[in-house]
C-alpha cells in the first residue's frame, strides 16, 4: 500500500466550512450489495510522499480489468477510459457554487406538496450554494482502488483549507466498472451532485419506463415513482406540461441508470429523489444530483473480448450489480385479456367465446380486488368454480392485489385491517399515526400502506396473498406502490424521501418470497406497474400502467414503443402495454375505435407481456371497440395473438438470456447497431430479440411505415419480399398488417400453428403445449452474403443453416404433393421461386443433418422439424 500526502496551507473556506455541522449521518443510503472482485494495478503518476504545495498537474492512474481511471488532484476530478484507452467520461473540475463540479454537496431544505392526488408530487429544493471545488489532500492506494480526502477551496482566495469540511471519496475498480462512494463526516448534507462533460452528439438512453422519447438529452430526468401522467390528446406533442402534471419525466417505474452513445453506462446508487440534468443547464455538461446524505454511483464500460454489441455489456454489468431479472413461468408468455367471471358473449361465457372463435389466449385477468377492500369475500365458492372451469379450457386466471388496506368501516376485510393496525404493520405518517392516503382502486378509497421494512408485516401480508391461491388463482395484477409520502416514516426509521422508491423494490420482493415458498413456486405471475432499481429480480412481468386509449403521443399507443425499449435498457425485459389503453379521458371513447385496437393488438403481440384491457375509464364511462364487435380486430387477434403464442420458444430463450445477462426482449435499434449513434432517437421501431425488427403503425390513418433500416438484407415476414437496409425505407402497412422484418442470418423457432394456449388444458377442443410437443417450425432467411444462420434454444437445441447458392433436393426426400402434405409428411420438401433471386425451400422431416446442394442443415433437436427457409 502506498500513501500519498499533500500538505496545504490552512485557510478559511466560505460556504463549505460554514455549512450545517453535526455528527456523522447514521441513516445511510440503502445500497444494493456489490462484490468487489479482481485486482487493479495502481500506478501513481507522481512518486512523492509529501509536497509543500499542490502541483496542478498531480494525478494518479488506476489500471483495472477493462477500465482505467485518472484522478486529478487540483482541482479534483476524474476521467474514465475504456480498454482501448479512449476517454469516454470526463469529470468536470471546479464548479462555481452551482453543483457543476466533479463532485459537490450542499445544505438546504426540500418541500413537497400533493398535486391533484397523493400519487402526484410537487417537489422543490431550496439549496444553499454548492461546495463543488476540491483539492485532494490525502490519497491512500489499495489493490482495488484508492481512498481520497478532499479539502474545499475558498472561492474568495482560491486557496484550499484543511480545516474546512472535508469530503471522503472511495474509488474502487472491478471488471469494466468504476464505483465511487463519497461522504462527509462533520456535516449533514441535504444533497450531493456529480457533473461530467458531454459532447454535442452524445445521447442518453434508459432511465426506466419513460414514455415520450428514447434519447433523453435536453431533459431534466428525475427519478421518483408516481401516478402516470395524463396526455393532452392526439394532436399534442410531448413537452414540459405534456403529460400533465409533471411533464416528460413522469413514470411509474424510474431507474437511475442510462447508457451513453459515447460508450459507457452510469448508475446512481440511490433511493432518494434524484435527477439527471442532461445538457439542460449547460450544453457542454450533464449533472446528476439527489437529496441524499452521501453519494454513490457506478460507471460501466464494454467488456474485453466479448463479441456481443457493447451496449449489452453495460446492461449485463448493471444487472449483475443490482439483480438479474426473474425468469417468468412458461405459461406467462401467452396472451392475456381482462375477463371477469360473469362476462358473456351472446349465450356463452367470454372464455368459451374466445375458444369458439379460434382466438388464441392463455390467461384471463379478472377484476376481483382482494385488496384493498376484499371484494372476493362471500364469493369464494363461485370464484373457485370459475377458475376451475377456466382451467379446463386452458386458461390460467389472475386476480388483483395492491399494498393497501381500506380504512372504511364497511370494508369486507375490516377485521384484517384492524389486525394490521393493532400490530403496527402500516407506514407511519409524520404525526406518528398510520399514514392515510386516498386512491382509486375499485372506487375511491382511503387506505393505509403495509410497511415492508417490517419483517412481521411482510409475512402477514403474504398470508393475504394466500386468499387468491386458495381459490385457484395463479397470480395477480400487482398494482400501485407509488403512494409512500415524503413525510412518512418506516418501521426502521427511513424517511419517506428515502423509502418512497425503495418501497417498490421491497413490495415486489414481498410477493416473490412468499410465492416462491408456497405451492406455486416458479409457477405464479405478478405483473406490476411500478418499480425501481432491482425490482425486476422479484416479479415476472411489468405492464405500462394506465395509458390513454388513443394515438396520444405522450400517453397513448406511440408511447408504448418508447416505454418498452427504455425499460428494457434499464434491466426490465418483460413488459407490455395495456392493449387498447385504459383511460378514455382527453380524446374520449371515440378515439378507442377499431383502428386503434387493431394497431395496438399488432404492437402488443411483439412484447413478452401481451395483455388486453377492457376498461374505458373516464368521466363519461365510455365504451371501447372490442374484438367481439370488430371483424378487423378479431382477425388481428387471430393472427397476431397466435403468432405471439407460437413464438414461445423464441420468447422463452430470450427470457433465459435476460435472466443470465439482463439483455432486453424489446431492443432499441441502437443496441444492435452501436456504430450508429444517430439511431438513438428512433422511438417507433425496435428489435424483438436479435432476429425480428418490429415497425408498428402508431399514427392514426397511416397505411405505410417509414423506417431508418439498419444495413443488411431483411425479409418482409408477411409478404416474403426482400427489403434492403442501410437506407430509409417505406413499408406497406395496410390495417391488417404489422410491418415485421426477419433479419438475415437469424432463425426463429415457433410452435405448431394450431396452438391455442400455453397453459395445460383437459378439453379435446383446445390445443395446448403437450399437443404440439413433437414438432417445431423453424423460419430462417439466409443470403449468400452472410452465408449462415444459427440459433440455440434455452434447452440446448441448436439450428444451423449454411447457404452458398444452388439448391438441390436432399437425398431421401420427396416433393410434397400439397401444402397439407407438407405439414404432415415424413420426408418431403417444396420449393418456390419467389423471384428477384429469392427461393423458398420448405423441408419436413425428423431432426437431422442434411445437404441439399448449396444448403447444409445441422440440428440437434429431437422433434420433427418443418423448415421454412428463404434463401437469397
């Protein structure tokens, strides 16, 4: 260990030395566990034990695995370089009391107020001038990094002061990661900040579920979970007041993590209200700050010798540090609809009507609210019979819970509420009594919130979830969570300011731990609308909350694409929007028409979580278009819900990849094309995994889609035509068609087209997973330019195709006599010349290796394979 000292004259420091003094803060931030692994070689640029004055050029270089950090002494700042030696992140030096220094802290006050409801928050910070100009006075080296002591500089004299309030900074390295921890010991900061330079073209992507754009540069992006914003209608562009009331940063699910097109990722390790000023105050800088008592953040860089596109490296490192996404049960990848136990269509139940119309569906979400008022009480037998009958038809059924209990005297679960009250299981308000808020959950209701920092309260809450499993339900709409007020206090003494975001992770963990310990372990669903860093490790899926039932750009169908790719970047891979929206507010129910429903079904089918919503919540109680009254919507569901179901092998393989590496299912186009930073702002198209490019129509009346298509050959999945990339292309998109392109060299594996459900069933009229267990359909597009296409499923089955041109019939295979023959023959093939150099070859037979002229096939599956190969 090498210890370097810098001795500086003693001078008073204005501002920093006269801030609020007090004992060291004992209510430290709640951090996620981070293991420090690997050693870093620490090489001081200046080899001296002591110096009489600070050398402005003094710096230290820390070399680690895939990362180098240079720490500058005067003024303090740090630069981060990747494995190639390129500087990707440069800390600012001295600030001007504005928080735009390499590091900064300040004192002051914060204030909060409710807006419209307790789920909307008006925040204001009255902060003192920032202490943001430091000099390193002590540097202690270690194998994993260094510890620094920073003295503030007096802005009046320009000299440092060893008697001022010193900051302590730890710089630690692990694989392609830099972690910074900062604190002060003789003051109680109200806020901390760090600031860095930015280049004109740098884009910032991620930040959780954000609805209005994918490149957040130019926004003040705060992280504080709240009710969803209300858009201003189909003709209003997003802006500072759209959505209302708090603008573009509003979200149920914030995550203070982003990736930069410069080649790094950044995570603020904080549950306090935090904010990123992304080239808003200054064109040449971005800043992160929060109202916590200390500061911690991590910077992630591309991994060495990893062939994946480098943005995936950053997501991998982030989710390794904060928690890998949970692997959802297989059945949860099937389509779901909101269907209540007494819903009928004509003379039959709605669940039967779906089967009669050949509309693929796996699960029903009913509106039985176990919490907050116990709407199931007195109906347990009826509900259990409905769930059992639905299972016969291949349905899993989910009900509804949230983390609240009604305070009403006429609540069906009044005694349960009082039991929790007697035991002290609810979050306390500033007055010392349980905090009461009102919200809309099955009607307007006042509630107390279960306190998940109390282990006994958490265990008690789990017993309430058992009400659902006792009736046969398989899971829950896991709603709300954003209503912890800033002035509240948890059982462990956390203030609401610190607990508000953390509550969401603990709320998700509560359902996970209870369900995993019970009879439905690894076979249950909770789809949550809210969350925070790490919550994805505890719930199978997330949904978009309550979007507007229109083409509203800030809150309707267009916002779903942005929300899905942003939350995917942020470590949450399994997401979907409410198909056809939830609110019928600004645009009214007229906007929730057939066209909207068709387009939303198309887009919603290309997410892990495909779910349909029947509500038209608004002031007039409107009625939306339904698949039962629209032939076009019915056909869209028949086509795309079935395609979604058939894609199960693809989805489930992507899910295993997500659990292993954090890789999203809905992938922003930049993730696959990091050499194209100009694509960062694309917010209306995305990759579904690596093989499919989805370009949904999200504009009313549009019958074409303009796409900035990445380079390469692409196959129109519907029309079977080659589309050339590397240019802006216009795709046909009549109402019945979702523009969907298959990527050259990337096969997809599908289930048999007769599949109705991913749940087990006992009806001869329903096709379930065991009925199609012996066959796979494999679709691939292979050009001679790429020459091969390959993929591997989660269970180890592999599929590889090599194409050099010139097809010849494979030995032992005979021509199929018809399309029907092709579907069921033993060893047959069919060849179609589609023109323009594209040949379609279909081969049916047992899994085996074969050669057919310039086509070679290698597979390891034990299923019968129906290969559908487009050779170019």
